[in-house]
């Protein structure tokens, strides 16, 4: 097994499209379940299938309310492995009310399985109309830059495994993908409940010549951005200042955090932003001990040669870096809160290790998830709306665009009165 090859993927789509059932079937057919888990599929208090038919959704619906109502509310993570690869699955909610949980699960995913319930579409037109949540989730995956999308057309067993209806759905999603500029899309006809094309090829659909779902997941390349992040200018957001309570002979001061991009070495000249002060790296400590250099994504403690006022939320960058603190941000955001966006209010903006006040100066446009048109002249965002906004922050931040580095190009907005997370944002440009 290649232990370095870990694929993180999510299931997305509308309510009752079969996301939890798909994951349960995938775990069952790949023999990744314990004996008591298998037993629970047939003898559960809230079993939703006929006698003798396993209820695969029980494996991921961990909350009592989920089992009782038959819906997914929270993000459920499951781990399994095959001889080819390790997997981390996030089963995300389909209900519009819990879109924020879907964004949470998708934010770290390498791939997404968009499930479409083939029985819920109208085939009187050549290109059937997809459900709104399919549009919304696909738009969110575009904003998050998800590398691979698998469109799993589910419940084809209820439509006599119709190739014609599968192709109609494929045409509909191709139209959506073109409008959203989505790439790297695979289509698979499946029956999650019966296991068709999940682990092995289905005998009911000989017209499908592609890979079943599990072999496809095993073969997807994982782009971990290592080379891109390593070549970028060093950026180290300070998470914690470590001090020793000792005498002047042992006045240790270290700056702890994760190097989000670039490379730092002992002796390198650096800047501390937003103050703009300069210093030199005197020492670098990692969990493995003292080292001479560290690369992107390393967790470490930096010691500077000069006694400089550095606090949590400050950033240490390479001296010749073009990264500069900014106060104006253009971003795409997904609004989570039940209360609409109020441009007259200020919100907390949490970016890397820093939390600053921010105001939304302007809403450039609102994305209509059904028509995919940009609605201009919007003065607010409602729950689950997606839009492009202009923000100003009270204190300068050192950031990148989301496309350059998701770790330093993402943020959340927090209501200062309730402490609720009201929005997630992806930085498009900085000024």
C-alpha cells in the first residue's frame, strides 16, 4: 500500500439522492466493516429498508436526529483503505439548510462525488432540469477549486438501468459544467443500494464501459500543491509566542506556527508584517528537533536574532517577498447565517491566525444558482447565497488569493454579537 497516497473526497447532492447509502455500500463491498457494524445494517432501531435489505445509511448517520429523520445533518467522516490507497470520506448534508456543513467538508477534499437521483428528474425534455442543490453544490466546488468531480447517477435500478436516461442526465450536467467552467468530470451510472458499479462492474449495465466507482477513486491523481507551495515566497503566520519564565541568561522567545508556503533557513533575512520590521532567523525548531531549514507545511518554532515585538496574527515573510499587508479584499463568499448580510455592520474576519474587524463595502453580484446568471445591484445576501463582495479590514493582513494557496486565501466571517460563523470566503484579489 502506498501510505502517502491519501484521497480525501466528499459526497454531495440533494436530499435523498443516496449519499449515505453510497458510502455505506462502498464500505460494505470493500470489506472495510467490523462484524458489529455489519449486524447493525440489518438490525437497527431506525432501519429504513425492508427485512433482509441492509440499511447502509446507518453507517454514516451518526446523530440520533439523522437516523430518526432519515437525513444527513452534520458532516460524517469515515476512513478506509484498499491495497491501492487510503481514503478519508466526508458524507455531507444535502438539505439547503445545512449547506454550510457541505462547505466545511468540501474545503479539504481532493475529489467530490455529486449524486443525482435519476428518478426525480423530468425526461419529457431532451435535457432534464437538475435540482437546485446540484447547481449550488457544483458552484461551491468550483469556488473551492475541487480537482476532480465524479457525477454518480443513482437509482438507475428503478428506471430499468436505462442508458437513455443516464445520457440525458450527462447532457444536463455537461451544460452545468460548461457554465461553471468545471473540468475533470467523470460520469458513472450506479445503484448504491444494490451495489451496481460501486466496487465491481454491473452486469445490468453492459453499455457502460468505464470504471466502477472504487477503481476510479483509486486511480485519481492527488495534486498536493507541494511544488507550487515550495516555490512561493515564504509566509509564516504566527500562531503563538513561546516564552520561558527564566532569567536573562535564558530569555527564550520563539514564534510558533505552520509555514504555509516557501522555505525558510537559518540565516535568512525576513520581514515581520504588518509592522515592516526586519530581522534574521537565528534558529528553527520542529517536532523532530533543531533544523537548519524548513519547507512549506512544516510546523515549527522560529527564533529571531533581534528582540522585536511580534504577536499572534503577525506574519513572518521572506525579506525579498512581494507579499504586502493589504486592507482591501475582493472575495467570493457563501453566506451561511439565517440573518441576511447587513452591509452597515462590521464582522470579525478570521484569516489564518489573525482575527480583525471587516466591513463589506460592496456586493458586486449575486450568483443565481438555478440560471447561473450574475444578478447585479444586490444590496444583501440571504442564507446559502453565493456572491462576489468587496471588503475592507480594520488592520492590514498578509494574504494570497485562494487559487494561489487555499490556506492563506480563505477566511470566515463571524458575527461579533452571536459568535456565529456567518460566511466562508475565498479571496479573488487584493489591494
